[in-house]
């Protein structure tokens, strides 16, 4: 029952985290920052604009992207199969890419191309994380992971490679080339306006919950360790966001695959000796 | 029901366009977003995308080639929207009034709501102007607003309003 309530309010929790993050980012830059509930003010304002629509496929793909992402996080809360969840997440990213290709706008196509390249960069690492959990537990089931002890000591390099991917998923520097605001005017988001942009904005909030629940997986049984890990990842990602510049898309793929994939493979190879 | 209009002034998103300016007023606008005069505490985001903005900040006297672009950008902003003319050049042409290469100010092409004087303006004036523009924005309706010159009419196909390619192309010898 509690789980069903949590699933229904996932965007609201994600919105509060997103708003809080803007405040933390502003304080790090010696500014004050917007109010914490700012994402919800943005949402109400976007609902009140004149709707612009190009074609219906564009909107439907964006809607599918958000709904499938919501379902993906709901599946994590209900404790289902981890590998299956990663593939459902891949499906929602593919919907976003298709939304970008469904209009005849150059910036949209560029954004979709870059989004596909980032999928090539981070997807192997997510799968290797699932395999790491499988080698120790014998099953991909998330409820087993939550029932046993914390595996952070056995899977520490995998945790580091997850922290490497977090800036890509949350669209932060140095890995935010896929929706680069100043270069390609937002990438896939360029042709969305009003209530349709609200759909993508809300999907961004749900993505926060998805990533932080993957971080929670490494804490296993203890909730306190999960919160400590989440706060650590939150602060590190914001610090890196404020202090680095954006890397080019080809360098993004090379850096993430070189560092992340090698760390993850070393961990999997080391697990065979445990 | 739920009053959505009060939220318009809580999250104004800005599009900043330079219509031939000397960049002085542009630098002052960017200074508003820096830590000293922090505009982001009002929820202001500088988006580069006209489809996601409410406030259109224009600097510069309108040069020949930027006339079509101003009209095109203005029609791509969804209603309700406000236009703020930043700097003397955008208001009346500034020091270049009457010259052969500029149109005197942007209010020959698009309807302007707030004029901010100064050459170059200061960030305090820009913040005052944006706050005044938010008060104007709160009273606006979602009726489609048209530019004043150089535009084609929007078409109505099957009850859906189409607004594409709204700026009339200007020939070079006119």
C-alpha cells in the first residue's frame, strides 16, 4: 500500500529533489538560488501557454518516454528483475530518440544522434552492474538485493562507474552534450513548448528518482547507508557540474567507455576470485 | 478553479536577442544573471529557445538583416508573451536614429510592452524592467498577438492554427 502511494507521487519527489539541487548549485556559486518548489511553479506556468504542436507522433513519443520511465521506477519500487528494468529504461530512451527524429528540425536530429551515442556509452556499464549483482546473489531480483547485506565492499569499482554515469543521465557537465543548451539549442527538447515541454521536464524529475534508486541498491539492507551514499553522489555530481566544462560527444564516449567499462570489467573479473 | 495566472510571474523564462547592438546592453543582461544581481532567484532561466520563453529581451537598433529574424522569433513565442526593449537603441534608435542602416527601434516591427532606457543600461534598471514586465504578463490573455510589419497571416487548416514561416523575406534591393 505504501509502495503504491510512493509510485503515484514519484514526479513530486523528483521535482523536490530537482528544485533542491538548483538551490545547492546556486549556493556553491555564491548565489541565492530559486525557491525549492520552483519546478512546480514552472509546471503551472507551462500548462498555461498557448499550445504549439508540429505533428502528433512527436508528442506521443515524448509521452511514451515519460510513462515508460515512470513504469520503470515503479518496477524498482515493487522489487522486480533488475536486468528487465534496465531494458525498459533503454526502451524509454529510445522513445526519446524517436521523438527527436520525428520532426524535420536539424537541432532535433543532432540531439537524437548525440543521445544515441550516449546510450552506447552508458548502457554496457548498467548491464555490467546488473551482472555484478547476479554473480554474488545468484538472481537479478531486487527484493533479494534489499534483503541481504550491503554489497558496497564487493562492488566498489562498479559503484564508482555508476557515479561516472550519473552526470550523463541527469544531463550535467561534463557529460551533457546530448542536450547541450548553447550548442544545439537543447537537442531533442527544441521543438517542444508549453504543456508538451512539461512532459519532458517531468521525465527529467523521474530520472532523478531512477538514478538515486540505483544508488540505493548498493546499500542493500540498511537505509542509512543508502542515504549516505545518495548524499555523497549528490554533492559530488553537483561539485563536478559546477567546476567542469562540457566535453565533445566523441570524447564523452571514449572517456566513459575507457574508465567506466574497464573499472566494471575489473570488478566482474575480481568477483570470480571471491 | 485553480488560478494559473499567478504562476506566470513566478517563473519567467527569457529569450535574449541581439538585433544589431554593440553588445553593451547584452553584457549588462548577462551581468544580471551573475552572482551579484542574481536573477535566478526569481526563477528566471535564460533559454535559447523561443518556444519555451515568456519574455523577449531585445537589444540593438534593428539592422537590415535582423528584421526578418525578429519577426520570426516573435511569432514563435507562445502566448502570453511580453517584449522588453533594452537600451536606447531598441527603444528609439539611440545614437543611430535616422541613419541609413538602422530602423529606429524595434517597435516598428513588434509590439513592445516595456521600454528600458540607457546607453548602456544598468542591471538595476533591467531588473526593474523585468519586474514591470511580469506585472504586464499577468494580465495578458492567450489571444494570438501579431507583429506590426513584415509578416504573413496565420492560416487556419481544419480548425488548427498554423504559424510557420511567418516573416516575409525582404529583398536586398528594397
